[in-house]
C-alpha cells in the first residue's frame, strides 16, 4: 500500500503551461523540452514521436507523451502522474469569493455550465526527476520537472488557464460545495513550514487566439504574509514571468508551452470536441501542454500533493474563475518492499527466527529523511545500504547519510530523489501463528524536516509493506515401549526388563504435560520437563514379578512449546512380554521286596519312590497321591531339579489283592496301584491363577506275596487187651486201640478252625483251634474195636482214617489232609508169669 502526503520541504507550485514566444524573467532560462533532458515530448500532440521519422533532419522529440501517460503510466519514467476527465456539467467555480487571490477555504463549487471555450474536458500532469546522464549545464541531477496539460471542449476564443500545485491534499466536497484540505488550512504559505519554505504554486497561462499569437506564462507562490513586501496581488508573489514561451524542441526555455496549431491525432483517452464525435481528432488550439523545471526556478523542490487545472475570465490575478479539474498528484513519494529471506525454528525448538530484506525507494523529486519502522516489537534492522552489486548483502556497500537506529526496529536515514536502499532485518519470537506464516510488516515515513521525524501526521509520504515467511513447525512425538520376560534362577519369579524411548521426532520443543504408565514402570521423573527437537530419550527398568506376563501402556502427553493455539499431543504404546513356563514332574514308584512280609495272618508291603522336578520352574502345591493308599506327599514344593522321596508301609486286605498264580497249596497275591504326582507353578498367570494348574506324572508298582495254605497229618495206632466191666458183674477182655495223630501247619498262613476227625470215632484229647505256620500238634485217643462202628472182632486188622482241616486266617482257603493207619487186632497175650 502506498500513501503519499504533502511534502514539506519545497514550495508547492508547478508550472502552468501555455504556448508562448519570448521570455521575460529575472531568472536564467533553461530548456525543459530538449534532449537532454529528453524526458517528455512537448510537441503539440499526444502521441509518441519517432525521432527524425523522415530521415531528412528537423526537430527531434524524445521521452514520453500523454498517450503513454494515460495508457501505461508505469512504463514511463515519471515519478508521479495524474489524469482526470471533467465531463460537463461537473464542478465549476461558484460565488464571487472563488478567486486565485483567496484561500481554498473560501472557494465554492457546484455542478453547472461555463462557456464552451472555458469547459475543460481533461487535465493531466506528470513529474520527472533528472537522472544521471540527463543533466545539462542548467538541469542538474535531482531537479524536478513537471509536465502538464489540458484539453477543452471548444476552441472558439482565447484561453486563459491556471494550474495550481498544492502541498496539502485539496479536494472538492460534493456534499458541502466547499473545498476540503488535509491537513486543514487550505493553501500552504511561504515560510509557513519553516524559514525559506515555499508556498503553493500557481501557474497562469494566457494563450490568445490568432495568427502569430504567443502565450505568456506567470509563476506565483502563495504568500499571505507578504514576507518580502513584493506581492503583486493579495496573497500572491510573482516568482517568474515568461513571454513568447513556445516549446520548440531546441531546449531554449526553463518553462514553455505549446498548443496543437492544427487538427491532429486522436488522443488515447475518450474525447469528443464540440460539434464532433467521440474519436474525432483534436481540433486546433483545443490541446495545451507545457513544462517547467521547478527546482531551477524556485531554488528548491516542493512536495506537491494535489493538482488543479482551471479556466479563467482573463489574465488578471483577480480574474473570475470558471471551470476546474482537481486531482491528487503526489510528486513526493516513498515506497517500501519486504520479502522473506528465511524463517525457521532455533535449535532448541522454542523460538522462531525470521529474517527479511527489502528496499526503501524515494519515489519523489526531493531529498527526504526516511524513517523505517518494523512493526514487530522485537525486530532488529541490522543493515541499510546502497546495494550496488545487487547481491542482497550490505557487505562493503555504502550506507546512506544520517543513518541511525541500527540494531533497533526504528531507523532513520537520508534518501535523495529516486534513490533506493536495501535493508536487512530479523526477529525472534515464541508466538507462532496458526497458519505457520511469519507475518511481518514495515512502515516508512518521509519527512523534510528532522524535527518532524516520529510525528507521522507531519510525514510528507508514507508506505508500508507486509510479507509472510512460511516455515515449518512440525511437532512429532513417538513413544516406544517393549519388554522381555525371563525366568530367574530360582524359577519362582519372572525377571522383566522394560525398555524403550520417548522421542521428539519434530523440530519444536515439547513441554511434557504428563507421563502415565498403567503399571508404573515409567514415571515423569525419568524424563526432562522439555523434550528437545529431534532427540530420543531412552529408558530401561528391571524388576521381578510372580506373574508370567507383563502388559501395560505408556501414554505421554505433551504440548508443543511453539504454536497457536497450543494443542496437546498424546501418544501411547503398549508393551507385552511373557515367559511360558514348561512345568514338569517325574514320579517313580517301587515295591521294596525285602520288606514284603506275610506274618501268617497279615500282609505288609512297603512302597517307595521319588518325585522330581526336572524343569527350570519352581513348583508348589506338589501332591503325590496313590490310587489305593491316598496322600503320600501333600502341599510340598519342588525347586528346579529338586527331588523328594516318599515311602509307605501298609497292610492290604485280601480284597486289595489279586490272585495271580496258584501252585499246589501256594497262591501268589499281587497288590497293584498307581501313584500320581501333581503340582502348580509358583509363577502365576495374569489374574493370579497358576499358569499351569496341574502338571502331573504317574508311576505304577506291583507288590506280590506267596501264601501257602497247607496242613499235614500222621497217625499211629496200637492194640492192647483190657478187661472191661460190662455190668452185671461181668468182666470181659476186650481189644483196646490207642491212636496218636500229629497235625502240622505246613504253610505260612495261620490256620483257623482246626478240625481232627478219626474214622472210626476216636475221642481225642483236646487240641488248639488254630495252628501257626510250622506249628504241629499231637493228639491221642483210643477206641474199642468191638464197639459199634468198630471192625468186626474176628478180623485180624482194620483201617483207621483220620482227617484234618483248617481255614487260612487271611485267605480263608481250606487246607486239609487225611491219613490211614492199619491196626492189627491180634494181640499176643501177655506172658504168664512163671
């Protein structure tokens, strides 16, 4: 954006132009239409001429012309241009106080009509500064030359025109029909801005009609105090007067004017002459143009803000004013550019550093004091120079005079007309815009008086520029957590190693808000409060636990140190590891043969064995249970590779034995059973239950015993005679048989229910009811063969049978035996005693 205000250092009047032929002035006369300076064609037409078009010599014209100023002002060398149309009945002077000798604050205007010859259809002006190579003996580098002109609706009469060049911004207020001034006050008077400062400039041009007529030009400045007592009219001091001031291309005047003496060219802008059509050529004496070297005539260069072209009733300073065209015309100007060099975060990621460069250009025709302000409070302007090499650096380059404030955001320096300087600036901030663009602007103010610097209301021109540096703010957070699980040497716990890292993968520092680990493995104290950019923060923790697996989540929440608005970032990672225990039990069982006992009535077995943990996992709740005998070991523990013994002696019932073999009177009985070992891992699974609820192993063993249930019997008998009283005083001699029986338990089992039966009946003496193994008993008895059931007496011998039996006390098996004895009945009598 470019804002141009009134310039203070130079009087404000540019030349009014009309064709004129001789020159009468107290000042030297210098050409404005020749080459050099070659700035503008004052040739009586609007189009660009071609030097020596016919190749036969003559007057050559150089520079711009009004068609170019209208169609493409940027292509011209002008520092300021203005162009304004004024279709009737717009803006004419109104009321008697509207005269050049009165301040603009007294002027009135309205829409209305004026005589056709006084009706301005367009007015224009262009300002140039003499550049190196364009100077002459009288035109110096930096001189301000202003070219101006107008065209009128009709050419049927003499032309009296005036051109005002105001230092204030003057405008026509359509609502009040008055003229406004910014700042207030209207005209700027001579010495008003300080001793030696000029007032506003009025150029009066009289161009009489007729063959051989020549224009007259007078230049005035506004001087309400008549400081030198030389005013020629109220408020007006005559600066110069020119007669016969016709522009002829030879460079013979400091001010000249020219008209189109013939009908010629169609201007680039819309124009309709009286009685003609749009697009018709300009009728003769309908177009006027001229120029003036303001700096040479006034001795200094004024700062012009507004341009007014007017028609008048006569050449008199007090003439009635007719039509006018008013437009801004900023001859004094300043512009600034700004571009981004680079914007990036610092190494710590907590500050943005941006650097910029730009130019400050004096777009006007006077030397100024430039005041360059960077609007960012912490910005630093580091260099200001004439970048002769165009390398964007001030190294070795000349700096402007009056340079102050380097190292701050507020610098001042002198800047000549059309000069341009390079400046370099930078700033750092912790405030990051949400759009990731470093927005920065500069303002530059032009002053003509050093005491005004800093009071922007007194600046004659100002400009500002804004730029955006794109930069990268990339917050990045990575959380890595893993773990390993191993069995400890004792086999009763898991050794867990938790490891990982919290990584800042971005380019901005991260403020740690919270670090939450569901199992408490990692805490905020394990990390710094701020995570530096592109930095990893590893961690590792080791501990033992009774659970076979470890599972948790690490959540890290951070806020980037830079960024607007601040946004929290939360990243988590899960860790899971487990050790799969492989529990194992080995159980053995055997019957201790040497301890297999049968005492005749009961069996006693002894079993023994081992339970062994061959695994690396400790076991608890180890039970060894016999399928028949019950608990052999209960609730014991086994360390890895530990063995424990067990044994038990027991007496099974017959029902617990299995008859496996019978040989004669010997039976083999077997006791078979299974032992089972079970156990739990000391290490639990997640949730507290044993990882392996049971690990088991089985072993079997047979205990056998031989039980012999057997009995034997022997028998002997003898006869004798015996007198037997049979009653009635009768005694008879009978045969008496004595029997002896020996019974033996031939087995290893106690025999119960011992029975000894003799046939024929013998009454035996008493005997035990049971026989221990190997025990024998002898019983005796007798009988009389002549008794009933005895053999007949006449037999010489007879058979006597004895039967024995008994029941095994354990097996209940019956053991029996029989024996027969032959008893002789012939009994030899006893010898008779001699």
